[in-house]
């Protein structure tokens, strides 16, 4: 019966019904929507669990929770997670923070992902630890990684999620602070913060940016 229905729809007399059926087949065969999720940080064990590597830490948590393995590719470590008809390409750039744009642009082009499907996750000195902010556009806010991405893409029109790290440092000690290790209490809080960021990214891809911002833009 199912085969008869299939043949009837495919070879039926109505040209309109044939065209509609062919369109339906084409839609079903189209690849999943793809999103590039770039978590910013610096490579190397000396930078592990530092404030500047919170983007890396979120993607590591996502990969761990889904038993996904990163592979080392050009310009970074990459993993792909499929979820509800979407492909999330996780990118941890190997360019170091100040050249993050090179990795982001390369993988957007390689995977043929539109810029409005880019989400960048990074730390933010201007927010207290535990505070998250998601925006669909905006300036770099003094973050060198965002600065280079904006310069490389020649655009500020991409989604970013900022993770607060606070600014409890003396004048002239900013570099040491952002490259310093998270406290034991902060490390303990990271899995829950990561889950919230991941939930926001999924909602952004599956529903809307506004719904995602409603989830992310609250203080833990």
C-alpha cells in the first residue's frame, strides 16, 4: 500500500502534485542546518582553567556531556554534535586569542555556514562572575578575541555570549588576572554555567535569538 501511494504520487497525472512531491523529497534530503560555535581561549596546558579560557571550557563540557571527541584540524580543535535536525560545529581556535578571527573565518567558509549562524563564547571583565550576556551584535567590549573576529569578518553582526569573570585586580594587573586560574569555587560553578550557555545556543538554533536571550541573560 505504501509503495502504491509512493508511485501514485510520483507518476500521477497532476503536474502540480508531482512538483509538490519532488519538492518534498528535496527538502527531506537537504542537510541539517549548521551552526559554528566558537569558544575562545588559548591553547596549551598553561592556560587550562584560566579566566580567558572560559569559551574552551564550555565547549569541553558540551563535548564531555555528549561523549564527543575533538579532532585537531587547521586553525583549531573541532567537533560536531547533531541535535534535533541541527549540526553544531564546536571550534576551539589554535590561533591564540588575539588572532581568533582567522580560525572563525576559515571554518565559516570551509563549512559554508552563514555569519548569522555563528555564536562566539568568551569571557568578559565587565560582568561579575556568574553573569551571562547574549547579544546578536555589538562592539568588542575591549575583548581582543572579539576585536580580531570583528576586524576579520568586517562585521559586528554575529551572536556572542559573554561570561563574566569580574574585575577584581589592581591597576596594571589585568593581563595577569585574565590569564590567572579560576578559584575552586568558580570551577565548581562552571558546569552549571556551561549548561546554561549550551541551552541558550540550542534555543538560538531551534527557536529564536530572543528566546535564547531570555534564557541566558540572567545572573546565576
